[in-house]
């Protein structure tokens, strides 16, 4: 357990950051799930719109330090390829 004032403060800050980061990760996952569901439905326009809405959220996750830059880049790239494949299939 924290003993000094500084370590107590750091523990409080850590709890706060944990809650904020958890909420941000959850929000990002929700956006990703919407894209996945749109892709699964097979509707290219809905999938493209969902991806367009998800991209800023993913990028925000990078700037806030929740996700790694390359992870987000990979996710966006793969989702974009899948949405593009829907257009070619139709």
C-alpha cells in the first residue's frame, strides 16, 4: 500500500487514468464492432460509413496512448481492404 503523499497521489492518478483508458478502449471496440457487423451484413455503403466513423476514434486512441500506432494502422488497413472487397463482390 502507498505510504508517502506522492505515492498516494500516484495511486489516485493511476486509478483515474485506468478508468479513462478503459472507457476509451471500450468506445473504440464499439466502433470496431459496428464496422464488423456492417461488413458481415454485406452492405458496402453502411460498412464504408462505419469505417469512416471508426477511423478518427482509432487515431484518437493512438494520440491518447491507449493503442500503438502500428496496431491502429494495421486494423484500419485490414478493415479498409475488407470493405473494398465488398464493393468488388457486389
